[in-house]
C-alpha cells in the first residue's frame, strides 16, 4: 500500500507501508522541496506517479528505501537515473542525499 506522508508517520501508517516487503523494507519516493514522501508499494515508479498527481515536480523526486528494523536508509532506485544530472541508480549528489535523508528520518524514524 502506498501512502503519502506529510508529517511524522504513525505506527499504523508504518505498518501499512511496510506490508509489501513483509515488514523488512519500505520503498520511498521523496519530494525534497515539498518535504513529503510516498512510502510503500513494490515499485518506486508507482509512488512517483502518486506524488506527481499530487502536485510534485519530477525534478524534485528521488527514490530509495529504509529497513524499518535497523533504520538504515539507501538511495537506490531506477527513478534516480537522470542523465546528465544523475548517472546512476544511487543518488550521487551529497546535497540531495542529505535532504532525502533528513526527510526520511523526520517522517519515518
């Protein structure tokens, strides 16, 4: 289940967005300008589409994930491939990573 998170997630919301991977992983797409995220689902693309329909701009959306148990965040998603801005699945810009990380921590941890 994909949910847009705009403020600190409740335990119920965290449970719902972690269902797709059996509670072991949560895929997230973060709007680094609006400071919101879409969490859950099996593909970043689906969460990205929900945020776009909700008013986000493509240039501000970045994908990754979090292990809900260890709180470890990753920055890897196919939606991050944006030649020439980002030439890998990982978020390469340290500035973008810091924004992504802060928003994930503020909303999900």
